[in-house]
């Protein structure tokens, strides 16, 4: 595993990165940094951990909206699959998003380091 030294909200972090994932990780760092700086620059919140939580929630919400829009678009372009008996429609999509959200929270926890865990 490769390590990358990155800056988030003016603070350095050493992050582990799988080989070949540098571009995606740097894109994620840029999104997190931009989200956190936007919240900090609004001036109402100063605590880094609170800024990180709000940024994580904003990014997770954006991801969920993108997934919902993609799901809606796919339902308009492909025949709808019959739901599994006893399963609510859309449950499979929500289940698929859980690992992504867990990975995002784990990366934020790693980035926060000494500042503490988000959850």
C-alpha cells in the first residue's frame, strides 16, 4: 500500500492508498478539503471535528442524491426487475450504498487521526 501526504483544511495527513488509486484518493481529498473549507469560511463553526462531521454528512447526502438520480434514470431506460419477495423496492440500492458510506467514514476517521473519531 502506498502512502500519500495530503493537506486538508491546512493540516497535513499521511493516508494509505492502494496501488493505482492515487488519482481517486486525491480527488476525494480535494472534495473533502473544499467541503470543510466552505463550512469553515462560513464562519459559524470553528471546531475541526464538527466541520468534518458536517462535511461528511453533506458529501454523503450528495452521494445519495447521485445514486438516487442514477437509479431513477436506470429505471427509465431498462425494464424494472421484479422485487424479491418480502423486500421493499430500492432496498438493494440502499444496501449497496452502505459499504461506500462505511469506507468514506473510515477514510475521514483516518484523516482526522488525533482529532478523534467521527462515529
